[in-house]
């Protein structure tokens, strides 16, 4: 429940609170840090019930926001498997935060309203819901 509160409900309440300002902004764009773990279609490994469910819920809420608030671009992204407190020890294939952000920044700059409601990986490729 804690994971769900923070990742899903918390993010939604924050975005809802920001809506009045976002609607008045010039080319407003919201990048939401989701996770490939929230993809139902890509779930081949099982487990991680709370985390997966929290990110799947987040994805569907952000998708609804992209439909209900078309003047704001809402983009969901997966940062890759990044060495952080979430990925405690160095995992095979894990990248640094700098590497993840360096890959994402040009994509974030490029994403526009047409990308609203889409779910992308760190290379800019779409992730199945
Ligand atoms: N690392 C990965 O491989 C990976 C992959 C896919 C998606 N993500 C996503 O990337 C995002 C960042 O995760 P991370 O890997 O950087 O993990 P992390 O090192 O554990 O960082 C989590 C961050 O969330 C903050 N936080 C936790 N609970 C909070 C709360 N109740 N209210 C406000 N802030 C809170 C923490 O703040 P404090 O430092 O103050 O505790 C910390 O800054 C997450 O949304 C995660 O799902 C990460």
C-alpha cells in the first residue's frame, strides 16, 4: 500500500495540483518517471506485485490526463535499469544515473504534444502498455 500511495496516488495528486499552472504555461510538458515494470504486456518475470501495480496504475492515470487535458503534454518514460537506491547493488547491465539522464534529456527536449499519452523507453522507443 505504501508503494502504491507514493508511486500512483502521490504522483496523481501532485499532477492534479499543478494543473492550473500547467494550463497557463507556454508549451507545457510533464515527464513522468514510470517503469517498464508497469507494462502488463512486458511482464514475463512475475513478482514485484506492489511496484508493478503502482506503475501500471500511474500509467493509466497519466494516460487519462493526456486525454482530459490535451493542452498539456504528458509523457511517461522508463529511465533504463539505473544504479540507485532502488537497484541497490550493481546489477549486470545497470547504467549510471548520468548515463540515463544524458540519454533522456535530448528526447525530453524533442517530445511534443503529439507524444502526449505515450510510454517511451530511454531510447525513445514505445513500450507496450
Ligand atoms: N533505478 C531504476 O532502475 C529505475 C527503473 C525504472 C524506473 N525507475 C523510477 O525512477 C524513479 C526514481 O527512482 P530511483 O531509482 O532514483 O530510486 P531511489 O534512489 O530510491 O530514489 C527514490 C526517490 O524518491 C524519493 N521518495 C521516496 N518516497 C517519497 C515520498 N513519500 N515523498 C517524496 N519523495 C519520496 C526519495 O527521496 P529521499 O531521498 O528523500 O528518500 C528519492 O529521492 C522512481 O519513480 C522509480 O520507479 C527507476
